[in-house]
């Protein structure tokens, strides 16, 4: 059942009448058609097109053949909605909106039940000039990519969400969990990004400002690349979060700053301004019994190619099998003074963390 409520104070009589008729006859949903066997008959995109800009719409629960496209300001509740196929060869949920906020709530998907497991197909694809999009309470597993955005500015906020096992069905290509293009702001809050399985970054961002709060970015046992890749430089602020590098990671960096070519950065390469405060950071590369001393000393906090505007690292708990060696790495040995402001342990157990390698250091199981 879908209930559309206009954002303005007055309601149109025709709109109210339409809702009443729809409640009386489920087959009367706008654009209803004879659905293929096993799929719900409602036309979700027709409902979205009819909803007034700025309103809130609750889509009717069910299993739908096709994904959706949102092209105007809306607040869309997708609780109970399951989608089998991507929209327009892009994603299960496509947002192409540049004026006014879009919020998508309560979307759950197991990519294995969809066709979004190959190439660069994603759960969410967001684009539009200077968009303002919030993803709230999403639960996404096993898609080829988790979320991908465009490159024409805008703000993207991911909160209270869970992304896991991204790339499990891919045969080639990288499986980034969140990939933000050249936008103004990316915020990840109270969210889990875990287990990229095909050498993708857990969080790749070309945004001018990337903020992570109260979140867990976990490689677990995945075959991932970096935990965070701020490709074009800019501001990165990570607080009260957990960052874990898998023992299977193919990259020794925790974080990269400004490693893209300038041609790939629409605003050019920006100086790096990085703040890491109150985090738990675990390098599981090197913690296995069979790891050599050389491997234990390969971990590093940063590959930092752009200019350094500021680096602040305070009150972090760091597990590094190579010890303080991670603080001696580039750029220019600038981390050497930071080991006194952060606690460094040679093992998870010494840091009073969950001892099993390639698990959540906090001991939380999801």
C-alpha cells in the first residue's frame, strides 16, 4: 500500500480520491500491468512519477521485476520492497536529481537474488548536478558495487546502514563498497562497510570533504585494496570508528591521499587535510603465524601523493605487527611524532581487542 503525503499544507481533493481508490483496488495502482509470474503488479516508477515533488511516499511491499528511478525531491520509504533487476543498466535504485533533497529509507537487498552482481552494477547509483541525497537504514549484500555517485558536485549522506560481501559475484573489475565521485561532501555515519571481495576499496571518495563518524570499515577476510582512498586529496575526518585491514588485502596502505592523476580529478588534486581521532585501527596483514617479518613491516598508514595541508592523529588505538614502524612511513616521515599521541600494540590481544584475525576487532558479530 502506498500513501503519498504532499509536503505542502493543503491537499488536493483529486489526490485524496486517488489514494482512496488505490486502497480499495490494489490492481488500480498507476501503471499497473499483468506482472510476470512471482512479481508484484504495481508499477513503482509510475507511483514515483505521480508523487508531488517534496512529498514522502511509502512504496508497497512486494517483489518487483524492475528497479526504480527517482528524478525529483522525494522521501521514499522502501521497507519490504525487493527488486530483481537494475534500472537502465545502472543500479537497483537510481537517483538523478539536482534540486532539493532525496531520502531513501529502509531498502534491503541480497544481490544474489538480483542481476546486480556483475560489471559495475550497484545497489544505488546517484547523479545530478549538486544533488542532496541521504541513504538511511539500507542493508546491502552481494552486489557488484554498493553505491556509486556521479561527478557534478553535491552532498551524499549514508547513515544507519550496512554493506557487506560486495563483489561476491564479480568475475572481473573492482568491487568498491562506496565510490563517491567528484562531489562536495560525503558523510558516512553509524554505518558498516565490510568485506569487499574483488580488490575494491571499502571507501573510495573524490569528494572535497569526506567524513566518517561512529562507523566500522572492515576488510574482515576479504580480498580488498585500501580501507579508505581519498583519490583527489581534500579533507578526510574519521572519528570514533573502527578501521581493519584484512590479512588478505593486496594493498599495504590503510589510507591513500591524492593518488589519482589530475586528469581524473575534476577539481584538480587538492592538498590533504586529515584528522583521525578516537579510532581503533587494526592491521591484520602480518598477524598470521605464517607471516614473515618482512610482511609484518610492510603496513603503512598512508600513501600520500598530494600536498600536505594538515595531519592530526590523536587518541587512536593501533594494532600493528610491525610496531611503531607504521609511524615512520611517508610522506617525509611526518608520522614519527605521532606515536606518543596514540597507543600502538603488536597484537590484538595486547590491545584488549577480539583476538581472532580477520574479524571485527570490537567482537561484534553481524
